[in-house]
């Protein structure tokens, strides 16, 4: 039994005996069918989506479904005690607003959202995905090879240093059979 779409109250009401919801089939596709009926298109859209675009012959971008909670839409479970699992990448368009509302009666519901981990990208402060320490080490290796045109590496028989002074290495030994390079403070 499909979900009920209550346009005037902007509610998607899950049917009784629901234990699992396929976001694509049971919510998004059913809403599109509901919106085509009668004059249901007069209500604000319940969903928008992105993804599904092919990126190779065998792969596509994971689809994301956004409940338009910013327009007032919410999902309400059935009027019964239930454990419900949503499968698919379902998010509220506004992350500060709820996606779910309580049942009218005093029922207990456990809700789980299964989201594809392949579909998420974590943004990091450095922009490279490296930790600050890793980023510093990579930058120093770049400088040690003399690849930073803004901070060249100067090498003498007894010293290697960047013009900025960020890296200063002492070279000891005979330079033929053995040399030791030591970072200076």
C-alpha cells in the first residue's frame, strides 16, 4: 500500500504495517504519480532530486532525494508502534528543519535511515583531504626538491636551505663515502 500524500497539510503519511521504505519507489516515484492526479500539482513540490547521471558504462552518480521540508513537507509514520527503515539517500532540503513529525497517537516508532556511504563527500578545511601535519610535510618535501619557484632551495657542500629560512639543513661528512643531513632548528 503506498504512502498517502496530504497536500493541504504537507504531510506524507506512511501506511500501516510498514517496515521498510525504498525512498525512490515508495516516496519519490509515488509522489510524482500523486502530483499528476487531479489538481495536486497546485501544492508545493514534496521532493527534488539530483544524481542518476551516468559516469561510465557501468556506473552512475548516486541519486539523492531531498524532502522539501523548507516548504513545509514532513513525513509521518503509521498510527501504530513500528520499526521503519528508509533505504536511499533521503535528506531534508533544510538541514535545520525536521523531516519527520510524530504520529497523532502515542505510538513508539524506531526510524533508521540507510544512506549509501559511496554517495557522501566529506569537506575538509585544508581542501586537500590531508591533515595539517600531512599538508606541511608534503609542502616541505616540495620545497626540499627545489620545486617551489617562490621559495628556491640553495645547496652548498655544507648546507641546504630555502630562501625563506623555513628549511635549514646542515650537511656533514666527507661528501664522497658518507654524508649526514640534519635539520637545524
